[in-house]
C-alpha cells in the first residue's frame, strides 16, 4: 500500500486553511466520489481506493493518504494534483 504525505507551510491562518481543505475535499468528492468529515482541525476523507486526512493549523496544512492497490500506480500524479490544489486554495 502506497502512502502520500505532504506538509506545506502557509501564511493564510486557520480559517482560510479550513476553507482550503473544504474546497480540496469538495473537488475530490465531485471528481472521484471521496467523502469527508471534520474532526476538530482534521478533515478525514475516504473512498474505496484511498483514505486519509487533511490536518490544518495556523501555519501548516498536511495531507496524509493511504492508497489502495488500484490507485498506487498514480501516486505521483495524485501528489502533483494535491500540490496544485494547495497552491490554488492557499495562494
């Protein structure tokens, strides 16, 4: 099972980081059928092929995901997409 771990600093504050995580999860939900829910400052997400979380703070956003066998070959593309989402929503 492949894993993705992305930790990025930002200067947007907690509220903006939570909004960004919501936007990222919403887009993943629309495109890939991912479901998500908040637990404090952690947005947990699940899908039959991936599960993980987006943890936000005043200064960082961290994405941790475990990829199933069917999506493991796309790990690099998924990491690129996550970086693009973070850039778009926390710019």
